[in-house]
């Protein structure tokens, strides 16, 4: 069942330790199948080195295990809450990546001071209010702070990113950590100036039109 999605979700989970976004067994990636509505997610407490497509858990939107011998991630309820409230989201990634989570520890957003991240998100990376652990409050905090966006810091917790696939959500998490690290280093040297909203909007639109192989213009990024 959902073999291609299980392979993708497993592959994207394995990307997290490769890029220093997680330690131990913390963090997770999920993907939602648009036809069945079923969700594939990492199993709970399993080290990333032990993951295979067959170890992925398949659950329905209510959290019932449909396939898999292992208990799904403890964060499954949060993922499902987002999927229930964001039809556009088909992939999610959650990490405790150090630089981005350092902003979350302070309850601070990551300001839009760099064009690479504004190309992708078209805005800053907001930080939510503190949310008690669990499906509903954390899910609500993410939805509130995201305001339709694709990346949120949850105060005192970590990073949650969303996308049209598990692959996109994971990619966004990588760029969020890069932006957080660079912004942090810049802040050590003094104040940083946030891009004007007009320029953020222009960067976002330009990237959508030009990046990749689908548009008329080709750019190297």
C-alpha cells in the first residue's frame, strides 16, 4: 500500500540527520496521499539509521493505523491536525534544528533579511505562542502562526514546515535552518535590516517565475 509514498517519506526522513537537523530519533517527516487521504509517517522512537520504507506507518486522518507494525510518531496527531485544516498541504517536516530552534527558544521569529529564504517563503518565519504538547494545541498554534504560510517555529519546541509533498516540506526545513544560522551570525555583528515588504513580494514572484526548468527563463541557483 502506498509504496511510492512510503519510499519518499522514508528517504526524506533520512535527509534530516544528513543535514544536521535532528539527533537521536527526534524529528519526523510525513506525506499525505491525495487520493486516499492516508498519511505515511515515521515510526515513534526509531533511530533514523534503522528506517526503511517498510517501517513507515500508514494512518488515516483520524490516526487509526492502517498499515505497519510499529507505533507511528508521537507527533502524528499534530501532522494530522494540519492536514485536516490545510488542504494545500501534502507533506510535513518537523525538526529541532539548532539555529532555528534557538529562535523558538526565545519566542522570536526569523526576520526576512535574506533573499534566498524570501524566494521560497515570501515572508519571515513566524514564531507561535507556547503550545502545550499534544495534537490540538500545537496544531492550532501552527495554523494560527502560519497564516497560510509554509514554515513556523513553535515557541520552546522547534520547526514545522509544510509543502505540496514530503520532499518539499523537508527542503523548506533545510532552507529554514540555513537562514536561521546566517541570520544569527549576522545578528552577532549588529542590527540586521529586514527587507521591505515590496521587495519580499518581488523576490517571491521572481523566484516563482524563473526558478527551475519549467519556466521560459532558465537561471542557475
